[in-house]
C-alpha cells in the first residue's frame, strides 16, 4: 500500500514498543489498562450461575473431561454457546469430526461450572 493513506498509517506510533519520542512506558501502561478493562467486562461467575436456567446448570454439571478440555453434551451446545459458556475448538476439516464433538467449555464456562458444582442449591 502506498500513497496518502499509507503515510497516515506510517505516522502513527505503535501501540507497544519504543516510539520515536521514547515514551514506550506510556504505551505499555495503556495496553495494561485496556487489558484490565476487558477483564472487568466479564460477568461474575457466581452471579451468572444464579441467573441461568436450571437446565443450563445441569448442562454444566454433566460436562466431562477429555484430553482436550471439558466437553458438553451435544444437546446443550447451542444454548451454552449463546451464553458464552462454550467455544468451538478442534479441526473441522479432520475426517470424522462433527461440530458437536468439537465443543468445549470456554474459560468463563469452566469458572461458572466450578460455581455450579460447589453450590448445588442454586435453585
């Protein structure tokens, strides 16, 4: 890419690393604050576990551990994915791989599952 658009891009300081002005500490601090903001946007696993339906909690209880991670029953995959509790992993091009066999709890899903298992009386 060349021309006036590229000149504007080239003139921007990098988000991380040393800039011409030498204020890399500012960029690192900004990246750190951005990461903290992202973490704050995740719901509290305990409050989330209380707010989901009983059949969602049952889906988390019946998840099982495989070599690759915590897997959920195929009938729960769609709903748990919409709640952000399941992510898709695996190689979809691998022969014999089906969508329901490639679904695992996300990091947030595992945190909510721990809460569900610790407090069986979430109602």
